[in-house]
């Protein structure tokens, strides 16, 4: 591990613990590849020492990658102290400056260890439990610093720009659902509905879980029974402030509530 990776991982871990931010690293100090970014993310997790209960993945849709200039998906760990069941009341200090995003997530009911050949959606589908979910996404960086714009590798290093997750109830009988047709209505304090992504901005979430298992295996990481995998934003990332409440309705499947106390 290089000193550059150790310095950035330590700074990000401390910002995570203290609920604060750091300056965007300079060109010299920033990760310049996905491999370096993953090394920072992995080391950050080691330094935090918190129990990992799954993964969140952003930019899972090619249309989003093209729009935002990413070179692929942006994964990050879900840490147990920041995972909640709906209805949830969470700390406004811990999630200051975060945004809410509605997502489809799954819980893995059996181990998916690293193996020599990729998994297929068909072989893992029966071992997945569906959960509507809401991500609290955020960053440990102060944007406008570092003398440059943030890039994909910065987000990966910063635990995939993850913050927290709120999960809805388990839905066991989900195999007949048409995920692209599930209506989502999300509002903050009863305001105007948040923009919902449709069309090219949605993909089969089971395929995304399968791809995530493959990508993690390339890092010698397997999925364990009980792990969550969330599959990317379905609504426009929207700021939420202290005292506000998000209510997100996933058709007639579930309603998720999140309040920043």
C-alpha cells in the first residue's frame, strides 16, 4: 500500500467518524485508477472497523454513466451503524448535507462466494429477498476545493459516496413483479413529488446484483447470506434537511419514511 493511499484512507475514515468533510485531494494525492480508488475504499473500511452488512452501487445504468461522466458503477459498503428499518428517525448531524434516493435492494439469503466463473441472474434469483429502500447519499469531500472537479475515482474512494440506508419490509413473492413498471411517489414534507427515473434510466435490478457479485469477486470479495445489495437510484437525488421527513411510496408494495431529527 502506498503512502498516498494510506493518507487518503485515513483522512476519509476520520471524516466518516467525525461527521465532517475534508478537502478534495489534489491531482498528486488523488486516486488515478479504479484499482487505486478501491484500495483507498478497502483501507478506509479497515480503519473504521465497522461491521459490513452489504453494498450500495451507484451509476449502475449506462445512461447515468454517460450523463455524469463515470467509467462504470460506483460501489460502496453498507456499515451496520448506518443501516435502518423504516420508519426511521436518523441524526441530522450524521447525515448533514446528504440526499435521499429511492432504490430497489435485495437481501442475499445464501452465500455467493468467490468462484472461477460468473454467477447468472437465473441461479441467484431464488436466493434473493426484495426490499424497497431509500439511500442517504453523501460525501466526505468539500467540493470546490482541491483545484479540480471531482471524478469517479474520488467517489469510489469515498465509500461510493454512501452515507446510510433505510430498508422497507421484505417482499418474498417478488418474482412476478415488473420492476420497470413499479410506480414511485416520493415527497419531502408533502411537497412536490421528486422526479422519478424511467426508461433508459432503469435496468433489471437482479442483473445489477449479479454484476455486483462479479465485480466484487474480481476484488476477492464474496457476498454472504444476510448481505444487502442496493442497485442504484430510481429518483433524483434530493437534499433533505434537519426536521424534514421523506415519504416514499413504492406502488402498493411498501411506504418508507425517513425523518432527520
